[in-house]
C-alpha cells in the first residue's frame, strides 16, 4: 500500500482516505448512500431489470424520478444486449482492450439513444450494480478528477460518450490496478454489505472531486502526473 492515493489528477493521504471511508461506511454515512445503494436488492440476475432502475435515487441522482425511470426503461433492450457481451466479465483492474471497448460501447449507448433526464451519471449507477468489479460509477465529481488541466484527460466538448468512456476506462483501470492493495484495504472497512475496490475508489474520488470543484480548493489542487490515457 502507498502513503498517498490518487484518483485521476488528485491525491490524498492514505490515512485521510481511510478516515473518510470509515465515516462514509459508519453511522455518519447514513446521510450518504451506504448502505442503501449497496444493499438494495434490485432485479436478480446479470441483466438490468425494472427494479434496478430505482437504484439511481439511492446515490442522490433522483431529479425528476418518474421521467428518469421511463427514460431508462426505454433503453433496456439495447443496454441488456450490450451488457451480454462476453468480454464484460472480470474486474476493471484486469481488463484487456476488448473489455475496455465493450465498456465504451455500453456507455456509448447514450450516443444513439439518450432520453430526457438520462446521462452517463444515472446510467452508470444502474450498470455498476450488475458488474460491481468491472463497471465504474461516474458523476461530475469523478469527471473533475479525470478531466482538465493536470489530469489524465484534456477538456474536449466534442467527445462522444463512447470516446469519453473509452479514455476514462483506461485511466480508471490504471488507478485501480496500480493501487489495488490500497483500494482493497479501503473496501474492507465496509461495515455492512461488502463493496468492491472499484466502489472504494469511487467513494474517495467522489470526495476528491467535490474538493476540486470547490473554488476554495482549486489553489491547493496537486497535479499528480502527466496524462496516462489521452
């Protein structure tokens, strides 16, 4: 394990990350999404079912929930068709290029079919629960960790969802694989339902991204390395 952890372009002391995870998984975290999201039963089996669509609200992505539900429901055939790709197995840390491509195609569904109120944030919150070792969560805080000056990906407003997802998967794989023992240690702090190292990385990334987006933090932002994914 390392003394510092990084998610995208942001760094945090390992002990600070572990202390935050304890709060997130503990009683204080009841104001956040654990264990609600991670213990929600949803639809059984590997395919996305109707019950899975409600999980987005448990990570606070609940704006216009009825419209969101119907939007996600309209995507079920194409989502499940792509989710059945045989390359979508294993963990992101061990993913080869064919798996990265399959993940990008899955998220690239939004290039072809993007109903109102559904974007990559809500889609990822549904899909992560079906392959929690492999499919990462995404939101504006994770975006802030990975996209921008001093971060793995430069800004590019013209990227398709497919291309953004492909670059993000490579960058996230690097961060997960290269620090896997540390992420396992963070995940082991879960006090109820077990979480994966990928989910642990999301929890810390969510914290770091919130700090990056806070204007009071921007002056202290630590650029960790040159791009590994662009």
